[in-house]
């Protein structure tokens, strides 16, 4: 167990020095919110048009979280910035007045398509080389769709419709912070992340994944500090790590996941799907981890910290939970060692994108955590036999 604790801390150290934040400062409508590249937090509650700066940034982050589910993070963010800047040039103020997006849907669809073509021309070759693929397969629309209208209305339209709907549902005085008020009505950032997807009236449903919901919580609470609530339930340990394919690949290859349960349990839960990966490899679907329990002994200190976090920070339990869930196991380790959950996630992204490539020849020699990696140190099959 000590090896896994050292590994989790090492990943957080990588993330502390490799932030991968949404480029909100590159959005022309928000450029005056930043001073020398840093968000001016002293002015977040000032009005900018009909909303506060805090509210506008939150609206942008919700859209970014939905779009960030695409296969190339850098490309998705470039697409988003290009499109948004062009919208505002054309007086389509999608964050200040979300209804503009729907009124000018013909313009929006064409601008998104044009931006996608420009990003593809700039990034497809590099993406193909890194992923051992071909440039012609480069597509940021998700779900393997190629239809811009579907992407625009479903992936852009749904998160833009939410603040509009909320502003119509709230009283006049709350409209400048309609989305923020709604998000902070939940007892914790974790509960908010679930409500973003599942609320019967306001939930985004299939437009957003569990990973993206937690990514939104991370950006709101940790990256940009947009929450106004100064409580542990809206602090650094109040949301789950947004596990994605990068996280699954790193945590599998390093042996982290195998230290918490056995291969048969992962196969039963379809976290490991035999022969379903590229080239007949086993496929790792990390999102299927949800609800799986850590097997074997856990240090009492870690177990006690886990209870504190679930009850007082995540607010997912009223009483001490009976089991420790695998997707939350890093929380007590980070908490006890005064490391940030957001840094742990940033570390997984940094390692997964730049070293632990999704093929059999990743850059293990250059990886900053290779001394902790079981796949590199002793069991190469963890790298060659699995894909995400």
C-alpha cells in the first residue's frame, strides 16, 4: 500500500507543475478579466453587461467541460476559442445572452464548422503521429459524428440553454448570477456535479459525461476559485477526480488499480474488456470503476480519513461508509499528505498526454513517474497488452 501512496503523491507533484487550464484569457470577451495572465479575483463580482464576471466565466466553463470530452484536448480548446471569438465579433454574445446562439444558429453552425476545419489542418498530423493513427480520422465532434448541426445544437446548445433557462426561472435580482446560484444550491461540489447531469428539470443528461461533470467541479472550485462558499464541502476535497482515458491508462499501467482490486473483479465490472482494444489488446474503460470497492486491507489512518471526506467534504454519506470506493481512494492519501485533488488530476492529464501514449511504445524513459510504474519497472505487459 505504501507504493501506491507514493505513486499518488508523485502524480500530484507532477500536476502541481503542469497546469492544463481552459484558455479563458484567450477569449476576447474575457481578456479584461485577466491581468498579466492571471484572473483578477478582486473584481469577480463586478457586472459585465447583464451578468457578473464570475457568472460569465462559470457559463464558459460549463460549455468547455462539455466540449472537453473530445479526443484532442488542445484541439478542442482551440476550436472553442476560435468559435467564441468569432461569435462575439458578429455580436452573438453567447454567454451574456445565451439566446443569441439559437437565434443565429445558421451563423453558429457555419462558424463551428469553419473553426473545426482550421483546427484540423493545424493539428491532425501531430495528433495522428502521437496516436499512431491517420490524419484523416481527426474529428473533434465526439461520438464519431461528423454532422456539425448535431454537434452545435447538442454539445453547444444544451450547456448554453441552462443559464438561459435558469435566468428565466429566477427573480430579476438573481439573474446576474443565475447559474452560480443554482450550482451553489447543492450541499457540496460533488453533489453539484451529479445534479449537473441528472437533475430532472435542469440536468444536461447525455450531453455531458460523469468525467466532464467532475472536471467542471474542479475548474469551478480549484482552478478558478469561482465558488463563493467558504466551507469544506466546497473545498479542495469536495469533488471526485474526473477519471478519463488518460487517467485509466496511467493508473492501470503503473499498477495502481491492480493494487486495489484483482483482474477478475475488473473484468466482471467491465473495467477490463478482453480483446476489445486496438489490435486485440484488452480495453480499459475506467468509467466502469464507479461503485467498485477496494479489496484487502487498508491502513486505519487512510480508512478514517476516507470517512471524514465522504461525510464532511463530498457530502455523499450522512454516516461513515462501509466500503472504500476505488475512484475515491486517492482522496484520503492526498488529504493526509496535504496534496491537492486538482493537482492529482492535472498530473494524470500531463502524464497521459505527453508520456503514457495510448500505444505499445509510450515515452517511459522520459516519464516523471517511471520509478513508481509497475509496467516500466517489472511488468511490460501492463503497457503492451492494454489500450484505453
